[in-house]
């Protein structure tokens, strides 16, 4: 496996950090997931639950090893310091300054682990007037302007249906970590990576943020439409919605042939994308009237045959039942110690056999054994509540 020689000490919770470390697990790395005695918060985020485990937790913790340590106890802090010396990467999403209280900040750990790549994921980064504030995806969708441009033109601001800034932050953190590991091969030195949801959220607005920097004007809500391409949005057919994604003038001409309105492609108001954007309302109103006369599947068949990008607006159930999903073997199963066989999505980048997300403290003893601790000392730590061990371990 590409990353089978790496050990990741995962001190993150909820989504951005666990999504990052899930990618490392997908690629073969050993991921030690540190959890507080009460567990990662998402274990309780539901319903739905399956044998006591939430769907949320199950979605981003496959293939990891869970150990539970009380960081408020100095013995617990000492355990983490020693494990950090065994790890290649540490990922954490504590509030800025919190880990310094335990001697687990980068400045403290690098003294004994100079090669450690230490990735901090926070709401706003390690510096600035908002550094101490917590970061949650929904709040960040509002803070970065994403929510202001999402939704129908005359409607209220709308959150994207998943925690997209968290996911993108996890991806950015993964790329940054891999780059730091590559640099370490040359220098032998680790580094501290400062990744924030706020910065990732802004950067992920790509063309919208660049347009705002050029014009000084914030983008308006356009529903499913595109600010710089027309027609590029959802349309209602007689029975249901579908998405049309015309990306150039050739595709627009092909669309006009399908709808038997060839003259539109020669109309000065519509013959270029620039003109279509400027005359958006007139064109969209005309196309909407046409598309409502026939069923969705009828339009999709002709549009796709003509080379015009068009897709149904699926529910998630429909997407999971699409023949492409089956052809790519995207839905797989794994065996969970409590819930039995569970269906899950295959990683789009990983090749590892899928392993169940760990129970709380399932691997506490096996991970801490790496530190050559005796069974009697581990028993003492467990009895005093410094570590939590699952009965399934």
C-alpha cells in the first residue's frame, strides 16, 4: 500500500480532521484515533444509529484504531507524548492554545520529535482576531459568503446539503501533510501546518471569489444556475427536473437542434456565451417553456445522444442505484463487531480492504503496548480512568 509505512496520530474529532485521516487509512497508513473517555462527539450524532453507532461516525472512521486517554491526567499526557515520538504525523483540531496546556503543542513535541509533521485544523487559523473562536461548517458557510450565494434568487440563504467546507478542509490538510512528508525526505525535519476552515472555505469559492475581487460586488443567489455560463442549470420537464450544462457555443448549437430551435444559435442575443449571460432571463424563460412540454427521460435521451451534457436530478437513493454505481463496485460491505455486515462506499482513492470503524477504546491496549508498558500498569491506568478499553478489544 502506498502509505503503509506511515503512522498517523489522530487527535481530531467530528469531520474535517477525521476525513483527512480517513484518507490516510484508505491508502494504507496506520491511524491511531485518540478519543476522550466519552468518545468522538459524532458517535452520538443521530439518528440513525446501527447497533449503537451513528451513521455519521461510521462514515469517516473506517480502518482506524481507537484508543481512549484522559488528557486531563498527567499520566495520559505522558502517554501521548511518547506515542508522538513513534508517529510520522499528528492531526489535531483543538481550539488554539488548548494543547499547550498539556505540553502537546507543536513547540513542545518537536523537541523530542523533530521529524513530526503536526497539522492543526481550526476554524480561523493560529493567528488573527478570530483565532480563539470555534469553527463549525454551517457557521463557516455563512461566514465565508457561501451561504449568501446559495439558494433561489428571491429566497433565503441556504446551506449546502453536506458539510462541504469540512470535507474540503480535510482534503487540503491531506495534501499539505503529504507535501510536508515529501519535504521531510530532503530535510529530515517536520513542520507545523496551520489549516483553517475559513481560508479553505474562501479558497474553494474559486471563480466567485475572483469575480468579487475584480468587480467589488458580491455574487447574487441564482438557484441552480451558473454565474458565468448559460444555459447551465436545472430545468423542469413535464414530470421532473433535469440538469443542463452547456459549456460552449458548439453545445448550445446542438441543444438548439434537439429542441428544433436552430435559429437561436444564430440570434445575436444568444450566439455567444457572453451574450447568453447578458440575456439570461429571456433565454431561460423560453427554454423553460419548451422543456415543460415533454417528460424528463425523453429530453435526456435526445440531449445525451446529441452530445449535450444533461443529467437527471437524482435523489441519493437513485444515485446509489445508478448502473454506474454498480459497474464501478462502489457499494461494498464490511463486518462490524456489533452491527454485523454494513454497506459502505468504497474510497475513490484507496485500495485497502475495508475495515470496520473502531469501537471506543478498542485498540487502547494494543497501541499502548508499543510503549513497552506492562499489563499491570495498563490495568492500573484503566482502573483509574486514565485510559478506556473496549470489552471487544
